[in-house]
C-alpha cells in the first residue's frame, strides 16, 4: 500500500502518469486502519525491594534482604493508616520534636498528595525506582 502510493507519486513526478490518473489510482488503494493490538498494557501492581550489603560488624559477610513483592494498594492503605495513627498518638519527647510536630501538622492535602504518588505508580508500567550499586551495597527498588 505505501509502496503503491510512492510508485504513483514517482510516476507523476517523472511525468509517466498525469495527475488525473494518479488521483484515480490513489482513490482505488484501500488503506488499512490503524490496528490496535489486543495486548494489554502491563501496569505496575507491586513494589519489590532487594538489598545486598557487606556488613563490617560480621567480618565482611554479605547481608541479603530480598523482600517479597508488596501490593501498591496495600502499601498505600497501610502507609496512610500509619501516618494517621502516628499523628494522633505521637509523644512529645525532645529527641524527635521536629518529626512529631511535622507529623501532627500534616494536613488532609498532604495525605492526598501521598495517595496520588501511589496512584501514579499504579497507572505506570513497571520501572526501577532506585538502583544503587557500589562496592559495599546494592539496593534495588522497582515496581513489577
């Protein structure tokens, strides 16, 4: 189809065919519609955390933490619940006074913004959020 169109246009430019015949030939060409594939787009549903650290306290042995994939919706709900509980029941001690004040002063809009972050992660295809590779540690956090 595309080759036919190019051939007709080349014939017109080389004066092998007049414009009226070219228009008739082009109108007879059947064009395929854009076919949307039936393959579903894969969206991120879970978050996966992998940590591999060399621990100097244990004579340089490797410490591997490979957490199972956690549902983003579950993580959002638990996180929101934890923030609400922390803002309600945080103690006023001098050690973490700045953190406690920040948690208590969180507004409804701040909580909504946190929800939007998780909602955005669910709407995107899987991607790597954090990738740290060094001599002492490897940290990979990605959605899947």
